[in-house]
C-alpha cells in the first residue's frame, strides 16, 4: 500500500461503527517463524500487513523457507529447523526489533554464518539483552559496540541448556532464548522479572512443542512445533489507537471485532476503565491458545491515572495512545517504571514529550516516564519521528480537535498499520483530503 508522508487530520469527528484491525503483529511474527520451524506447510490468514512482519517473511525466505500465498492465506513451508540454510546476504530486519531479536535466538543454533542488520533506529537499539544470554548457551554472536548493537554476526553453534534470569521483562528476549532452547541439549529455563506478553508460550504449547510454564518461569526442551492453520486475531496495540480516539472524541461509539484479548496485551483496557472510559471487553473464543473477542468503546469524560510497576509491560506499546488519552483527560496522569520507552522505535519519552508539548499539553519528561496534565490541546504541526506508534498517537489527538493538524513522517505508520488512515476515515465518515 502506498502511504503518503504527510497526513492532515482534524474536525473533532466522532468514530462510529465496527472495525477489524489487521492481525496481531507479535502473533504474526511468531506464526511465520513457527511455521518455518515446523516440518510441512502452515496456513496463516489475517497476517499483519505492516513492514515489520514483511521483514520477517523476507528473512525467513532468505533462510530457505518458502513463504507464498493461496487465496487470502499466507503459506509457510519449511523443512523444520534443520531445513534452514546459510543466507547469501545480510538479513535486513528493517525497523523490526522482533524480527532481529527473535531470529537471533533461532540462528544461534544453526550451523552457518548469518548477519542480522536493520535501519538506523534498529541498529541503535539494545541487543545485549539477547546476545549475553545466548553467549551463556555457548552461542557465537558478535556485533557493534561490544556485541550490544546490530549488525549482529552469528556463527551458529551447538547450544547448551541453561537457566536464564532476565533483567528486563522483554518478550522478544524471552522468545529468542526459548527458540534457542528448542535446539539445545537439555532443559532451558527462562525466568522473567515480571510478566511480559506470552504468545510464544501459548502458541508453542498449542502446537505441541515441549514447553511448560510455571508462573514467571518457562521451560523448554529440544523439539519443534507442528504445522498449523491460524486465523490471526486483530492486534490490540492497533486497536488501542481507535479505542482512545473513540474515548476522547464526543459522540463516538465503536466495536473492534476479532481482537486478541490475551491478558498480557489488554492492559490498556484496564487503564482506560480507571480513567473513566466506557469500555467493554467480551471474550468469545480461543485460537492457538489465544483468547479472542471484541472491544466496545463509547466516548466519555476521562480523568487522570497512574501507570506503574507490573502493569507497564502489559501496556508498553500502548503508552503513546494512553498519553493522548491523558492529554484529553481531566487531571494529571503519571507514567512510571517505563524506562523501556527510551529504547523503542523512537525514544518515546522524548518524542511524546515533544509532540504533546506542540499540542499545548502540559507534559513533563522523566527518566522512567511522563507526567501529563490533561485538558488543554490545540491543533499543531506534528511529527512521527519515524515511529509508527507516535504517528498514530498524533493522528488520534488531531482527529479529536476542531482545527486541522498535520502529521509529518506519516509513512512510518507502515511498520504496523499501513491502512490506519483509511480505517480512521471509514469510522469518522471523513473523505480523503
Ligand atoms: C514484542 C515485545 C515487546 C513489544 C514489541 C513486540 C514481541 O518488546 O514492545 O512491540 O512481539 O515480543 P520487548 O520484548 O522489547 O519488551
């Protein structure tokens, strides 16, 4: 999809109607990778449409998997982990941290040389959280800045199972180590400091891989997932932007259908409820170990709240959307214990601070979060800073304001949700401008 680099939006138009957002990005990456690790063919429908998941598909093809399509399904066929072959060129993960970190865990156990790289933003993001524990398993992984930054150079080796105690509650790091563990002799244990998204554990268990979860500890033995058919549920991180847009724009009433309701992903629903939002989450089924349902949101008056502690990993990608909710709420919202925001696709503490200030919102940046004083916002000239979630956050703030705002660098939205502007137009009834 051709996405323009500038978005003009405004008019305080209410959002009304039903929407199915693109497939969950985290589940989509895993579905492609697990499909390549399984012997045989897997069929995936409603795969995420953004550039990040495309990067995973492209890299898997470079590693010898076949990624094609049949009707509206993406078909992944591989010869199991043993079918991975040495890539001829650098593996370009573009802007996608999940592609790089998770595949580092797979490639650490493959008997060939591979190099993972990406765009300037990804090359600046921390990789030590994956590389260091992989070293403990006997992996040969090098990289820039003392192996803490990409490009990562991996010479696959025989891995030994160890117990990892993660310092950061990172699902990408956890997943990398579990996929390395699938190739190691013995039982690999990964202990997280607090809950992080658990798609890997749920999906691998549903696909008969040898994994056992006990609270914050996941144990895995040598093995592989089986091939599968999966209809990927909608991405709650994408839905969160529409949920906030509806909550802050008077007259709104929307339903987001077929959304992943994984408890590690829908923390934003609880935060919005605490802020006084009119939100209803209804779980109606399960696919591949993942609860699925729908989310209804109606506009209402919001108040400030505090987001801190163990809640943070369950809303980490939704903080840009929640910061916009805070900007339109009555009172003060504080985000604490969220230093991870600094190492996302942009430094989201810095970029949210800069953009909310342009909107005239009272905002203070802290080392581990933000303080937002809601209630005053006016149209402005805004920037995505090359970060898809900052782009969407600014679009929903702009939509709630009477005058038009401009979001520069809009194209960044393509990482996860190229169709976002079209879907916003559809719900607001606005014509293309
Ligand atoms: C993801 C995990 C999170 C999240 C990212 C996707 C995943 O990152 O922010 O957008 O799919 O595992 P961390 O693992 O760095 O917390």
